[in-house]
C-alpha cells in the first residue's frame, strides 16, 4: 500500500542526508571549536554557532540528493503499482501510444525536479551567504571566507566581555593561515572607519 511506498522512499532519502551531515560535521575546523571553547562557549553554543554553520553546506548537498532520489523513487513506485500520478501517466501513455501525453508528463516531472532543486539552492544560498561570492558585499573578501563567518559566531558565543580578545585572536589566526590579511579582516569588521 501507500505506507510501504512512503517508508521505502523515506528510508532511501534518509541516508544521503545522514552521510553528508556526518561528513560536514567531521570537516569542521577543530581550531574553531577549540577557540570557541577557550572563550567559554558551552557545548550548545559551540554546536549552534560553530559546528552547524560550518556543516550547513554539506547538509544541503544531502538534502538535494535526497530530493532527487525521492522524486525518482516516487515515480518508479507510481509506475509499478499505482492508478494515478505522473509515473502511472507516463506508463499508461506509453502503453496506449499517446506519445505527446507521455512527453508532457516527462517534461512536467523534469520541471518539478528542477523547481525542487532550485528551491533548495535558493534556501542554501540564503543560509550560507559566505559560500557564494556573488551574493557577498563587493570588496569584502574577508566576509566570503566561510571560516571567518564561523569564527565570528565563536566571538559572539564568547560574550561581550571577551569579544575584543576573541576578535584579535581571530584576526591573527586567519592572517597567519594566509587566507586574508589582518588589514582586510579589520576593514571587514569596520575597525578602520
């Protein structure tokens, strides 16, 4: 019945999200986590302000893969054992030689897939602005650095008492890595105005 189809689709869509989330969490820079803990952030704050923002792009990759898998499995399930739906319409049109109807259903299915993919991409770009340089403010190269955004989260998690010390450590850290210069970081923070 319908419950078994939903269970199979849910089971197949779960693993891409799970594996990409695990991968994203494992790839979080340990120095950022350590820096947040040194400045007094609790485990919840470290997760919320450092780990989750750093893992968000990988989570969205998993969501996009799962959306694709779900759509494919839904159509396959409708082709095999349903009396309505796009999968049934494609198979029924093929058997009855209604080629225009079959291609119309295929185009509609492709349009739905593209709409879901672009919706997830839009949400990802809104949540991960540092990853897309075209959406970042022009001439603010430092803000485009994903690690810098996560480090700002660690500064906020440290609280106002240690914010200046945290910012200084962050500037030294990224300047030493060679990602950006200390001047660019200070400019991005608005300290040079």
